[in-house]
C-alpha cells in the first residue's frame, strides 16, 4: 500500500504546480469514501502477522479479497469522477489475478531479493505465503497480471508491483489533480447568486 505514496506525492506536486488547492479536493462530491478507509484498515489487519497466526488466521485470504471488493465498489460509486475508471480497472485486475491464484498475489522471489527482502523470498521459495503473496511459478495463473515489475534503483524505497497497481496509481494521480485544480460547480453557483443579490 505504501507504494502508492509515490503517486500521491506526484499528484500533489502536479496539483500545486497547476495552482490547485487541497480545499478544492475536499469540496469534491466523493461518495462513500469511508468504505475505502474500512477496506484499507481491513487489508492491513488481515495481513498482519498477529492476525495470520491467530485462531482467525483462516480468514486472512477472504478478508483480503473482501477489501478489494469494497474498494471496487467505491470506485464504481464514483465512476463519473475523472481517473476513477482507471483506478477501478486496476483494482479489478488485481482482484482477478488474486482470486485466480488462491487469494494471493504472485511475485517472483528473485525480485523480492532485489528490493531487499531475502527472508520473505525464502518463505515463498519454500512454498509458503507472506504479506507479498505467493511465489510466481510456471503454474501461476494470469502471470502477466502479477507483481512482475520492480521500481528502479534510484527510488529510495523499492517495491514490486503489478499492472493493476500501475493503473491504480495513474488513476490516483488523475483523481487528485482533477480534485485540486477543478472547482466544484456549486462554488460557481453560490458566487453567481451572491453577485445577483448584490
């Protein structure tokens, strides 16, 4: 999830460069964003080692799938907002590849070693699962939708990511920049009424 911080920072820089405002973003008529917050909290909860190793650990995979479904619902509820269709498509692609592979995102252990996570790579090589998912193998379904990309070395913190992740990031940039730059029509209507009364 922290991978998307790069996209959010990029969006904010573009938005401010275009003389946008976070106040404009806050005024946008987003629907049911509280559901997105629930989905994010749910995903971090079910993927935590404390939860996975608890008696409820068997709910980790269903909980993660549920979190993606909730996020997809939020994207559909806000489908008319620029960038949201791209974001929703990214969520859908990630959901599809995870469901096709038992609820986990496939990732290459070699890529995990490259970004500095050798212990997690060994877990996956041994056939286990981890926060990063399961090992990408010849038996992986829809491998082109898996975490097959790696951020270049010049990034301070590197991640593996999927095509779906890239689309989510692109969608986030469009949504945030649009929200910062474009004023909500209601603002213009209220200004017009003020001018008429004057």
